C-alpha cells in the first residue's frame, strides 16, 4: 500500500520512504511529518508484518527484480530522494538490479538502519523479532539445534538459486555503488547492523568519489533513531552536521558484537529494540 502525503507545492522536493519490515502507515507518519518540515512531499511505502517474512525469501527477490516498484509509485513522477529503512534496502536492490529503479529519478539515497546484506545469523535474530512475544514461536526458536537448522535451511535455499553469500554480497554492494549522494544513519545499539560492514562500505563509496555522510546515534536500537533522537535525526536529514556522527569507541563495538540479543517488537509497531536473551539459542 502506497501512502502519499498532501502536496506542499508544485516546487516541493519529493521523497519516497520505504518502511522497515513490519512497518505500518501510522508508524511511519512521524517520518512524513519530519520530511514535510524540511519542505519535502513524502510518499510512504510501508511493509506490514504479513509481508515481512515473505520479502526475505529469495524467490520473492526474483519477483521484485522482474516487477520493479509499484505502478502507483512510478506513475506519481520522479523523486529527489529515496529513504530506505532496514530490510527495505533489499527491495531497492531488486528494483535497481531489474533496471526499473532508475525510473525513480532520485539523486540521493538514505540508508537508515540498513544491514546491507544480512548473514543467516542476522536473519535468525530478525526472525526472533518477527516472532515477537508469541510463546509458541519463542519455544520453537529456543529448542536445541533450532538455530543450526534455520541457518542450514537458509544456506541451502540460497545455494539452490546458484548464489553464494560472498558473491551476492559483492553484487549487492556494486548495485548500490551508483554515484548518488548517500546519507547513512546508524544506531549505536543496533544488533541487526554490523558497524564494521557499514563503515567499510562507506569507505569504499568515499574512495570512489561518492558524497557520503555517516551519522551514528549512540545508544539507539534498530530503526529507532527518529523516535529516540528526533532533533539530531532531523538535522541529519537536512544535511546538517550531527553531534553524534563520531565513530563509537572500539570497546563499544566489541561489546555490541558480544551482546546476546534478540529483536523484540516495540509497542506501537515502530521498530525493534535489542533485548538481552541469555539463552544459547541466540548467541
């Protein structure tokens, strides 16, 4: 479902916002309000919970590659900016790979809590978040050997398509290395995103001459910066210098990697917060 905010004026900039897996129009409304303050006409493309797991399955990627963006998005005209939340980056990748993403006409991309291409282990954590507070689902996820079975299944599914992780990762990064100006927003407490992978990719983009801004929001979880740090977040969207842009200390990075976490739904369906879970099923 595409949600378009009322046009500000014929001269307003336009932004297409692709929501995180499990997002709803109401949960994305604060983003639309922020962009309206900045003079943009926002168009929202939520990804509600019923579509989240289906979007992660590789055959769905092939369908998105073939079909491209929704017809109503393409028919609405070109955009100045595309804002990608979390797993929405995979939709964008598929659109670009199929060639139809170029029709969006954008010159800027915002990567907001985007894991780029997740490992099977990260998909396992994400599945824990989608499962939420369901006792049955949580019991299944905690069963001995359940993580190994899950990751093996993901690897076999990807292998059956003729793709291996490293090959797909290189292909994915190359598809996004398109010269457009990039803004990367990263939560310091985001267990779904590896900061080293993000910083390495930012370095590659900068080395190729791409204009990239990186803003880190310390202590903020997955897709929560717009709620927990609204003022610096708005400044980042506006292209202003953010006080929290400095890289986190090495000790903080190590602690984040060592943390045992599962992503749990946040009340109001606005994202996921990493919560400690000592069970060995979630190393």
